[in-house]
């Protein structure tokens, strides 16, 4: 199965997460501080990372910031901090999901399974995909998982790429946040729009001429988002 890193300084929570994941056949490593989390994440070859925010030495936010540009595996933040601003900050740093404590261990395991399945599909190759999707100055290369702007590659994590690609494959179509969440994250919408909103914002920062006045990915108020393509 998959190799998972748990970065959690509460031993009871860490062992609970480990037990449920090992039942599913995963190999699990536990670290209890931020420095170890960074080192293991970058060198351990993990398929998914469960990251507590309140780690000693180096916060989960800092861990995510330090590793996100170097690895593309799913990062799931698990934390007792449930304010919207905390979630938006974590997602803005590149986390794929945000799971509040206390959590149902079965739900946690289900989310891990969904993220691993989705990641495997995202990185499974682009056979049958078009060579390029052109959006003016932006080019999407599905077979090589790259985005170019004026011929220069834009760094884009897998989840952002998948979201942009999905919208580009369905141009001029309005998708609700719920539909986008289910299409890209691979499991049922949890009633919180921040995940999709933050990822759309990060994509706009990279592809729009003026992210504050987006023309490519348009917000359709009360309905969702639409990628405009002539």
C-alpha cells in the first residue's frame, strides 16, 4: 500500500491515526516535531502527509511552506484550530485538505484513501490526453502536467493543475464549488467552500493578468466558477 508520514506531537492522537491507517495496509511513520517533519517529508519518499499545525520547534504552517514547492504529495492538516482564517492560511500554503479535531478516525481514513486514489490518478500519466490546451497566453500540457505562460513554465502543485485542467476541459460551463470539490478532491463535499476558493485564488494569481479582476476564471455569483474560452 502507501507510505504515510504522521507529524503529531500528541502520542494518543498519533497512535490512533496510525492504527486506523495500518489496518488499511499502509506503512506509517510518526514524528513529533516540526524539524523532523520537514526532514522526513523531503527525504522519506512518502505518498501522503498528515500534518498537525501546533508542532513544537516549527509549526505545521512553516512545515507546509518549506516542503510544498519541493514535493507534490497530498498534505492533510489535522488540527484543533477551526477558525476559517486558520484553514484559509493552511490551504493558501498548499495543503490539500484541513481536518478539524476531534475527528472520526474512520472519516480520516476515508479521506486519506480518497486523496491517495486521486493523487494516483493525477500522476498516472496522460495517455489519451490532448497535447496542449491553449488559453491565450496560457498553455496547459496535460501529458506532461505543465502550465506555461508566454512559454515559461508556471510552478503549479498537482491539485491546482487538476482544477485548472478540469475547468479548461469544460470551458464556458459554470461549476458550483460542490461539483468542483467532488471532481478534484474525490470525495463528498464537506460544506466548507474555503478549499475550492483558496485554490481558485492561487491559480488566478498565476494565470490572470490582473488577479483582482479575473477574466479567465470568472466568479458567477451564487453559482460557482466558469473558465472563459473563445
